[in-house]
């Protein structure tokens, strides 16, 4: 079903660099490539089976630096908390945090805190998010366009109703930084520990922040990869800009983030998108597309072309070929984030030289910044990570 945009929504989209076309349709979660790997015969293979089995240490390949038993062991241990949360409702067909929102362990308090200043409340929520461990936090409006048209019942991978409470007004988006030294070893099973650790972190953080809001007497639905597309919310919450590598690039951590979200009705002031010039840099930079082993990332300008059903319909943007991407993941038996590693924005911005580079990259001198970044993002040996202090 198409949700027509009003003039205010169109302006908000334009400010965020989001271009929605007339044939827009909400995304069906069953069509995301990870869900498809469970039901679509065209994506199933011995490699796909080994990919999923490796997360249970049942099919961990032993093939060199970064793919030893020790590397897989650390990666899988990093996922543990996320796995505990996602598995607890499996018998009901709900994989919490991935194919279903995280069930609330805290009831909504019967006594509701009177919020008279939404701006002050938003500041407080951001403070609480950082107290629990979030690296970034922003707030945007609740926009149904980005909700999945349906979610997935994991018992038979069929469509399931994607219901949320009535009266929701805001989406709190939190960013969780991935460890730079691990990201530098992609592609490797060891690097996958950076992904797993942040999924486990975000599971605990998003549940705790949601519990805080529920204790104040308001609805708060904790969510990770489930329920809705997080990237549009993150952009509109002012956390960063969308990039050619399909990631949100932030001025604090570049592309090195996972995102979680909370749907709520507590009165909160909303942040605005903050276009800094990252899109203009991506227009001239193809580092991620050049480095992709299976050429799943696009060259050229953003388009509304769908490579396959794992892409949303009716949004003009850079879109990867998710089938090619997942095929490479399956061959590794681990995730690949080469596109994150080689991104010129993947830097430690606590260092003055990288902050100087960022100023150049976001200015009319971006071509000079791109030349300076030509050798940026070289892969580090996973064995060096194990030997580091």
C-alpha cells in the first residue's frame, strides 16, 4: 500500500536527502535477503547452510588467518546476548530483534509522568541512552512508511501482522560503535565479533532505555533489525547521511555503527536531518564499489531501480545487489564489511589529522580529500589483532 506524502513530509524528506517516488511501497520483511535464505530456493545452497551452522560452531571452516576456530569462537561469543534475546520467543515464531520487536519485560507504569517540556525530555532520554552505553542518540517523528508491511513468522517463514501500539509519535534512534581495530580485519570471522558485540550491546541498551520510558508511564517498543527500516529514521534523527556503501555515515564514527530504535509516545522534541556534504563526497568516491569482491555495490548516481525483491520499491538511492552480497557472506561463513573498512570516512575522529581530513572532505576541497584517501582502509592481519596488547 502506498502512503501519500504531504507537503511537510516531502520537505522533511528533501532535507534528509530521501527521494520517494510515486510508486513507493512499504517493504515486506519476508523479502530481506536473510529471511529469503530461509525460504527462497534460489538462495539456498550448502554454503548457505554452512553460513548459518557456523554461528553454532557446527560448520566453522579452518582456512587460515582470521578463520580459525578461535576466530569463530570469539565471533559467536560476541553474539551471545543478542542470541539469548532473539531465541526466547522462537516457539511462537518470533525472533526478537530480527523478525519481531523485543517483547517488553517491564509493564507501562500506571502513573504517568507529566511531561511539559518535550525538548528537555528529549535531552534527558539522550542522556539516559548514553548512560546505558549508546554512542549516539537522536529523535525523529514516527513515520509509517518505513514500517515493514508485514513481519515474518519464523516457524514457517510466512508473513505475519506487523502491529504496534496506537498513538506512537516518536522514534528514538541509537548508534552503537563497532571496534575500529576489528573492522580493519574484514573480511574475517574475527571481524564478525565487532558486529556481534554491538548487536549484544544494542539488545541490552535498547531494552533498558525502553524500560526507563515504560517506567515513566509511556509506551516504548524496543527494536533492532525488526519492525521497520532503521536507516531513514537515523538520517531524519540527524545522526548522519546515507552513503554509496548503503550505510549511514556519521561525523563521529564514520560508517562504523549499528543502529537500534524505540517506538514511543512520550512527548519528545524531534531532531532535524543534518546534511553535511557526505552525499557530495560519495558522488565522486567509488572506494566501496571498487573494493566489493562480487560487485554488489552501485556506481553512478542514485536510482530507483530494484536489483531484486530484496530492495525497497519507490526510493531513489544507491542500492546494493543483496543477492550477490549475501552469496559472498555465505562463501565466507561470516559477514563481510569490506565496504565499511575501505570507506574514507572510517577513521578515528578523536585524532586531529582525521578531523582535518573530515573538514576537507565536507568542503569544496573534497577532490583533494579523496586523493589523500587513496591508500586508506588497507586490511590488517587478524593475527596482528590477537597479538596486540
